[in-house]
C-alpha cells in the first residue's frame, strides 16, 4: 500500500483531457507492436490514447470488424450503442457511429444523448430479441467503456444477441479482423460524418433509462424498499449510472441520495486507489474511502463503477463489504426469498470466489456451477434460467427476475446495489450482519486479492501454468487436495492455476485488462494462515517468473 492510497486526488493526479483527446485523433497505432494492436481481454479492448492503445484507428477497425462479424453470423437487427463517462468514450462513440452509418447498420442510441450503463444495454438487447429466433433480425450491442479503469483509458466491448459479453471465439474473430484492417490501412474504412450519421433513418433514439428503470419491479421488490423508508446513498463514482439513480429515486419515491451527481472526466473528486492511481473500483476500500467515511449518514450506501456493471456495498456496521461476503449474503437471501425461481436452477460462481459460497449453496440443496474468471461463462445459464445467479469475486453479478426468467446476461451493479436495500428492508439486517450469521454457521473466511505489476511476457508465462509446476505437497501446513488448470463446472481453462486444501486455496492468474497479475487466496483458519498461503503462492510466482 502506498502512502497516499485513500486520499483525495490532487491536481498532479489529474489527466490532461485536451491532450488525451488530441492523442486519440493524432497518434496512429502500429499493429506490429503488441501493446498497440487490438487485443480483447475479459471485457473488451482497453487502453489509453497516450500509449497508442486506444485511438481513432482502433475504434474504426474494431467497429468495422463487428460489422463483418454480424454479416458472417447472420445478425441483421439494430445494434444498441452505449457509452460511459470516460473522456475517450465520447470520440470513440462518434467514430463507431460513423462506421455503422456508412455500413448501413441500424444504431439505437440514447435519446437524451446521455450515458448508458452496461446492464442497460444487455437488458435492452434481451428485450428486443424476446420471442425471436436466430433466423429473425436480432439485435446486439456495443458499449464504449473501460469499466473501472483510470480516466486516461478507453474501452470497447461487444455483446452478441444473447446480451452478454462476447465469448473468446467471437472476440478473437473480431480482434483478428480489426488488426487486419489496421495493417491494410484503417483510413480506407467507409465512414459517414457524425453530423450526418445522427440524422440518418438508420440512427434511432432509444429511451434506455425508461426501458431499464421501468422494469425494475420485475427483479427487485421496489415497493418494499420504498415503504421501509431506508436512507440510501448511491454513489455512481462519476459514472454512467448517475441519471439512472436519479430516475430510480424519483420514479419509486425512495429516500435516496445520489452521491457525486456531477460528472468530471478527470474524476478529481475520487480518492486514490492502492497504487495512487484514480480508479473507479467500487470494491476497493481506497477508491471508496469517501463513501465509507460517510456511512453513518445512510442505512445502506452503494457504489458502482463507470459502466455500472460492478457494485460496492457499504453498511453502517461494517463499512465496505468484501465482495465475497456480499455475494454469499445475496445468494443466501435470494434463494430464501425468490419462491418462483426454478428449483433446479444452479448458482454460478467463478473459481476465485469464496468457498463460503460453496457451503451456502450446499446448505440450500442447490447445485454449484464453478467456472473460470469471466462473466461470459454464465450467459447461457442465465439466458435459459438453468442458472439463477452468476457472480464474480470482483463484485460483478446478475440474477433472474422474481418470476424466474432472465433479467440480464451481463453484470448488473445496479440491481445488486438495490438488492442490499431490499435485503435490509425485508430482514431488518444489513447484508454485513447477515454475513456474520453465515460466518458463524459455515466458518470465518480470511480472503484477499493481491495485484502486482507484470509485463506481457510475464503474464503469458502465468497464463500457461501447468500442474506439474506445483511441486509442493502441502500449502499452509495442509495437504494439497487439488491443482486445477480447468474449472470444475465446465472444464474450461482457467488461464492460470488454482491450488486447494481442505481449509484454504490460492489462485494465480494474469489480468485480462491491465498489466498486472493477481494472487487470490482464502483461508478458513484466520488471517495468519492466509498470509502463509499468500507467501507460498508468491514463491510459486517468483519461480515461474525467474525472480
């Protein structure tokens, strides 16, 4: 931890927005340089225009590749086009619209010329495609967002007609085609100037806010929250959910305050994250320091990242909840309070999510579906209701409507935030108090994720780990029970490695979006045992990287 983590950003921490925007147009990437080529991680292509990693050429090429992908895969409906509040999202939005317009692809954009959370795009795609078959003109979506990444970054991701994140096969197809466009000369890609593109018949306005907010009662008991009178604080962290929270408060007459309603592309109101960077990570106690400090003002306080696909839950009694603790509480509450959910529907989790979830799911007699990191693995199950819930340790999750049908197939930080209020109103306990009861019943979890810098070459080594590289027979004094490079739920590659014992585990994997690697670890024998497990995990990493 650095000395300024959790402190308010200062002028020297803020980006030069005009210079960033100039770089978007002026700097041209070289696709032969790995850091400048199109590369889709777990949530799309991300980078900064300063580093020639997110520039006009990238967005033109990626959008043209998506147009080709749609043709190749028979997607003939409109494309929902949304963006978040990052400075680079505005020019990228315009570039994407110009390419779509020239290609004759119908685009649905926000009627208020506002910002669009990822879950609102997923929800809109599913609503449009409801009742349609693969032979019909189905819709898909593009979201311009780097999620919680720093202000200098931009991002773009594609959601096919199933409404969720595109799978590896699709993203590789799109990335390969986009890089081919870059190599052949991206300037040749047909584009319609945005002033004209906005007025074409193929560009239509869509009321994303009403479409999403007006349907919330189907997934959350909004009447219960309203009648409880709970004091709610909702912090969009300067992101795309700001107008959505204002609409939720007004439409449902909630006692809800929108924290930080003003937008600022430098995010000057943020507190610095663990590495002294501004990062809109609502699961970070450093980035959420301001909301944590004011937790006594609310019965429930929540945060979202810039595109609102993540959630952070702050309670008066516990401050910012560990994401794993909240997922366990949410799953426990939902299984008990959604009687119309299919009894056979499983609960999905990523393999770096707390093992407390396993015990909660087993206690309710439900099946567990454990997958690699990445929300895409939950999409088919949520779509056909064979999964009731899908959640990631990084504070991303979604779940079925109250009636047991699909709500979204992408992460939805807004409904997870609202669920915390429903849970408190229904039970009289905050989610953290409810988790305390689970810990007493199933064991106290000591869990941590550590991030460390890693080059692309180092990340590649960690992503290719093999069980044979683990020679230890014990971890933290306990016998090793498994060494996994594939997930138990679907046998898909982890892109790293997980080692388990009876009461602990650790996992190592490279980040798909930043130049860092991550060590996840958990112990049910306390903090000291957790530190031992972490140290042994770091020894493994150092050996792989030759440190």
